[in-house]
C-alpha cells in the first residue's frame, strides 16, 4: 500500500496544470485533497473543473483546467464549491464543464450546503467521481445529478481515492473511530524496568516518528494508571520540541482523577476524561465528538482492554534493541491461556528508525482495506536524527 497521507515531507506540486485528461484531473484532485488536514471530522477531498467534453471517457484528450479546489477542514467550503469559486475568480465559464472530484458530491446541508445543488446551479454537464460517499447523511449527490440529466461516472482511480480517505473512510463505515494502538517496547516486550524507569528504551528517531503521527490524528488516549505513573503531556511536537499547530484531543480512560497539576492539563489539546473501563464506551463518546482516528498510547492495561474488545484496527509497535528481562510488558494479561488463542497480527510494513524498528500490523480478525492508514508517515527516518527535549519512550 502506498503512502497516501500528507506529511510535512510530502512535496506538493504548486503549479496549476493548463490542461488535463479526466484521469489526469483525478490524479491532480487527489494531490490537491492532500493539502487539506488529515485530522478532523471531515474527509480530504479535491476537485478539478475541466472545460466541456469528455463523453469519450476519462482517458480521452486533454482539456483546459478551469478551476481547482480542495477541502480545508470542517466548516469550510467543500472541494467542489472551492473549485467553482476558483473558476469564477478566474472568469471561466463553467456551463457544460466537467467536475472531477475524489468523493461523490454531497446532497445534504450540514455545515455547508449541498454540492450537488451547487454543481447543478452553475450548469455542470458531467461529473467524474472516484469514491461513492459512505456517509449516508450526505450521500445521494450522484443520483440527484443523474436525475437532472448530468453525465455521471463513478469509480475512477478508486483505489487512490480510498487511500486518500484513510481512517476517515473506515471510521464512517464502522460507525466508530479507527483505532491505532501504539506500543513502544524493548526487544523482550517490556515498557519499563523493574523499578518503573522507562526512559530511553526507544530512540529519539522513533519518538520523532511517533510525534508526527500524533500531529495527524484526532485523539490520543491513555489510562489513568499511565497518567499517575508517568505524568505524560500527550502533545504533538516538532523535531525542535515546539507544539505543532494541530493538537490531538487528550483522552484519559478510567475512574481515578487526573491530578490538578498533571501535565495533561498544561498546553496542548483539550482534555477529556472518560470514566469507564469499557473501550466501546470510549469510542462512542469520541464518535459523538467527531473523532475519526484515535491513537491508544498506553499503558498495558488500556492496550489489553482495546485488544480484548477487538477494537484495535492497527498496531504500531516500536521495538528497540534493548533487553530488560523484567518489568511490565507492553500488553497486560489478555486472558490467553494457550498458544492457540494468541492474538495473531498480520505484518503490513517494517520501518527502520535509527536503531529501532517499527512494525505496523493489523489484527488478523480485522479486515484491512486499501484505506488502512498505516502508511501515513515517511518510510525511512533519517538515522541519527535527534529530537531535543524528548527522552521518554512513553512519549510524554
Ligand atoms: C467535506 N468536504 O469537500 C466534501 C464532503 O460537515 P459538512 O456539512 O461539511 O459535510 C461533510 C460531509 O460532506 C462529509 O462527511 C462527506 O460525506 C460530504 N462531502 N465533505 O468535508 C468536501 N465533498
Ligand atoms: Zn459537499
């Protein structure tokens, strides 16, 4: 699977192409969509408006590009409307034109109005879509457009369109946030030594990698035990230690109180305390807040609770070439008494991070699709890269 999600390192072609085929326009639309935020309740969507034509199919001749747009996050214009505004600003006549869009135009009034109506309103003649909208509240745009006599083509570069949607698509389909479980452990699976010390198990390169993921997800959860033992701040930080622009919602799971002076109450994302031990309840609470991608960071009991409930979609295991021999293991008792009952994971990717290894794997029971967002981060971190001011394996 390919690297589908935008990271700081992703180069973006800034020049607007003068003309494209419909297929080329869909590739461009995917690229434009990646300019939008990977986090947030809404999907990343891109749209290109091409001059009229196209009845010969998506691979036919190039046509002038009249406008381009992408979605910049919940509450802002949808990609189609942004592209129409762009075309209008350029003085283009879009009557009879083709809208090439990565997601089926919406047919609802939510935070903004229906794109189906906006496209009909300007007299669009043809709409080329990559992925059908799985969001039942918003779907129906393709049908409305067809009913109004617009030529609609669906499923163009669908695999790329699905990859672009990443965790969002799975979250919508499953009706709960996509869950990534992060483990950071020694070679013998320990997250701390016998005396509780846990710093410097994984390298700064591995920690920097984990921070980049934090900056792309919606929420990050730890158990109360981890809050009390480690006092983590659960912020997303840059390589130089500054807070990134987007901070994930900080979620504490469990009954015990978060101390008044806890770092979790300091600068960073908002704090949500869910007083339960039931992962399903946590996910329901987060769904209600529009969380699409949750990172479960620890400790061992929370990891075991999510795994035990079958609510882990993807595991990121950072493994350091360090041996401890004793100390708590990354996952607490799962109640497994015999090897036949082991939780088997399917390896998806191995990334070398300085001296450490990141294994991305999905539980065998989970059904990965092209949208599995495990490839959101760069494959190869630069060996020897250091991140000043962060020393803990627990990514506090
Ligand atoms: C977007 N951006 O470019 C398109 C979307 O929250 P709302 O009212 O903005 O509506 C979000 C839904 O609209 C979203 O879940 C998806 O089904 C549909 N299309 N959404 O945020 C876009 N085209
Ligand atoms: Zn829309």
